[in-house]
C-alpha cells in the first residue's frame, strides 16, 4: 500500500478482492496504515474489515441508503473472457442498472478483454446499446437517490429534488404504491404515450394504457410539492376499496 500510494498516488479508491487470509484485525491494521498515507482514500469492504462501502457480487444489493453499496456484475457469466460465453440480454443489463439505482446503490459492470486486449465486439455493441439508452434517459439514473418506493418485481424508483422516476418493468396492471406524504402535482412519461396517476390518502395508483407500455422499461415521472422522503415501510399496499365519505382522489393524467 505504501508503494502504491507513495509512488502512484494520490489514489481515488482501493478495491480489495477476496483476501482469504485477512481477518478483521488484519484488515483494520491495513486500513489504518492506508489512511495514514492518504486520509481521504475510499476503501471497499474486502480488506478483511468493513471499509467504506459494500460490494454484493453477481446479485443486486438490497435497498440501503445508510451506507453506500455497489453491485459487482458481469456482462457474461465469467469475469474473464471466454469464447461463446452466455451474455446478458439488453433487458437484463438495463434492468440490473435500474434496480441498483433504485436501491440507492451503484453498478460495477464487468467486461473481460480478449487475449489481444480488445473487448469482444458483441459486448461492445451491448454497452453501446446501454449507452444509447442512458443518453436518452440518463436523468433518471445519474445523480439520483433510490426510492421513495422500495424496488420490487414491478420495477424501481429513483428521485432527484422534487422529481420521482418510476421505472415500470411490467405495467400491464395498475401499480398501487404506498403513500409518501408530499402531494403529487404533475406527471409525465419519458418513454412516450400517456399514463394516469391517482393519489389518495391510501396511496398512489399508476395506470399505463397498452399503447404506452415499453418492452424493457416504461418511465413515468411524478412531480411532488416537496422532495419525497425515503421509501415507506412496505413496497405495496392493496388497492383501497370504495367507502362512504372517501376523499376525492387527486388525479394527474400525463401525455
């Protein structure tokens, strides 16, 4: 660590990987030595100690907004390049990225170079497809926080200031989300078409007509009176049944 930081620093991050012989005591000593050389360096949780952030591997981490985390995922099955290795579809890649952002995490997306140093052309094409999607819808991912709704089979949500981005993976049925407190005052769809948003004291219902549903991700944007809090205790509430004296719902229809 001294050689790396002294001769080649300052470094932004140290990413340790599977130190089988490193227990917590040794990891703490290593982290203390490293920070003595560079106090502001970021260290992952694989030094044997806890480090600054978590690194779930080959799975999307759980929603966690009290400690940073980063999912480590391969574009194919293996970390190194392998001929004819099964590659993830564009749907899998994008929905993994969205689930990470919706869980308030980051995505480390691994590609393995071929023996001549090039990235396999089909992997390059997949990354270009993801880049094209981000070029169009990157505002829903970059510089956002996860929530206010907990990710689930339905998709995920991200938030920025007073905007909530709903990423709907299967919008065939109306989505019923828990109440969030702030009033929804506007709505729109980034992926085209229209959606109907109804807010009551019991929750928020989002309905997307068939013509507006997209194969990988349908994005509905909600504008609230004030920045929303982190997600409520549960990801869903059952649809409320009509009752006498029920408050009139607030409706936002977006085109």
